C-alpha cells in the first residue's frame, strides 16, 4: 500500500512540474483566462487541481494557420543544391565505353610526355 501511495505522489509531482514548465514556456498569445504568473501560482498552490485547470482552461489551442515552422535540411532545396536536371539513363555499355576512352587518353598523354629515358 505504501508503494501505491509513493507512486501516486511521484506522479502528482511530475504532473505538477510538467504543468508549471508548460505554463512558463507558453507564448502569451496562447494563454486564456488569467495571466501567466497567476496560472503558475495556481498550479503551485493547488498542485493536481491547478494543473488540470491549466490544461483544460488555461491553454488555447495552437493556431493552425500558415506560420513559420522548422524545416529540416532535407526539406530545404538550397541545402540540397536546388533542383537538378535528371541525368540521362546510362547503360553499362555507355559507362564501359567512357571508362575505356578515359584510359586511352591517359595512355596517349603518357606517350606524348616526351622522349622516354632508356
């Protein structure tokens, strides 16, 4: 029975602390009925009842209108380098031909470097 009361007290304290932090960090535009300071005082004086009142009566719902929101780097086209033109589909043969051309150019450049020391 003592464990049950201990769990209830810990849950009540955690709920009250969460309500105080939520109230303290809430923007002024989303607080209804009382001022922020009065809500914090109410939650601290009446721990569980004040927290329940805060969540039911004190918080205004968030505006669902378009507003600034966080955009992660994957949502930012500037971070990704902007839109790119799609590359044409390359087959294995095209890649092999390109690799062969590059190797031939490298061999020709070596031959053109000048007289070899023999």
